């Protein structure tokens, strides 16, 4: 009995470790793949950073929908979800962590999406960036 309790504790610790290190995260798509999906007309690009972060620039054409609004009253997200429900939501943030959280929320609601990582990846790819 003590062995199985010990084994269960170890299993939980390992699962928490993997979760925290992102090993259960969705695969990320690069800007080239994201652009291809966007160009097909079957996807929309979403910046899930908070408004104060947008001053540094946003990927041209991205919808500006903060994660806090998705988690909250959906003042901004609600209309976007209604308009684009049948499209893939390609999400990015500063590092890819918040876009992963937003992706999981959307997936639990049956909405297709992908994590496109962080803003710097887009900048480094040469994607057009604008200041809102």
C-alpha cells in the first residue's frame, strides 16, 4: 500500500513538472505557416497581449483581443468569435505562453486555433509590423 501511494505521488509530481515546462503545450506554427493559412482566408490572426503592450507594435492585420477579455466579459472577443467562429484563430502574444492559454480556452469551446508563438518571432521573420 505504501509503494502505490509513493508511486502515485511521484506520478503527480512528474505530471505537474511536464505541465509547467510546456511539454503538454500545443505545437507552435511559424509565421510562414501562419501567413499561408491567413492568405487562404480560412484563418484570422489575433494578438492576445494586453493593450499597453501593443504600443511596441503589432503584426499588420492582427485583431487586438487581449487574453484578459477572453477570460472576462468578452467585450472585444464576443463580436470576433461571432464573426469568425468558423475560421481558425491563429494566436500570438509576447512569448507564446498567453497565446497557449487562449488556445486552450478556445479549444474547450470547440473553436479551432493555433499558437503562433511570440511577437519577436514575427518581427524577426520580417512580417509587417504597425503601431496601433
